[in-house]
């Protein structure tokens, strides 16, 4: 049994972050696709209007198209931080408008609660943070090495000029 778990989890940290990014993208894209193919956009639009959003259909189509576009960007590893941030806004607003009043649990102990959306928010935060770190490392690699001494002053204050 020990040899079975030797080296667990059998995946490098970088690869696990790629997996998280792709799976998270697929989760959002699946919601959007099901909304389109099941024809629930009009029902969601009515809900949005009941919550005070004018032009509910436009809002729902914007959300749906953003989920598809941002999900695609996440899969392609492009604009990751910004795609994840927009999806986090969608998840956060979803919590406030829909899930919060249904409690914590999504299934087994409740229906439609916040736990899944909170998990999505945490996933998006990790994805965005990893992307920001990746970009910071790339920028640092491009910058010339700076020696550990202060830059020369712009103005000499010796009074001997």
C-alpha cells in the first residue's frame, strides 16, 4: 500500500494549477452552454428583471457570452487574470442574488446554497494569483539586474556648485 502512495499526488504543482484553470473554465462554460441549449435564458432574464435589472435578457446574454469567452481564454491561458476576475464578479453577484438566501449547502443538506460558488471564487482567486505571479516573474526576468546600491542623486546638495 505504501508504494501506491509513493509520490502522491503524482502531479507537479504547475500542472495542478493548469488543471485547476481548465476545469474551472469548463465549469463556467458548461453553465453557459446549458443555459443556451436548455432554453432557460428567458426564465433567468425574468429573474434578473425581478431583481431590479432592466433589460434582463441583455444581462443574461452578456453573462452567458462572458462565461463562454472567459472560459475559452482560461483554457487557452490568455488574459487569465482578467478573465478570472470577471468570472469572480459573476460568481459573487450570483451569491448575493441567488444562493445566499438558500443557505450554505448546494446538495445533500440543502438546495442552491453558496458553497459551490464560494469554491468557485476560491478557485478563481488561486488562478488569478498564479497568473499575476507568472507575469511578475516574466517581467523580472526581462529587467536588467540592479546592483545593491542607491542610484546617484538627481541634485547635489553640497553647496559647492
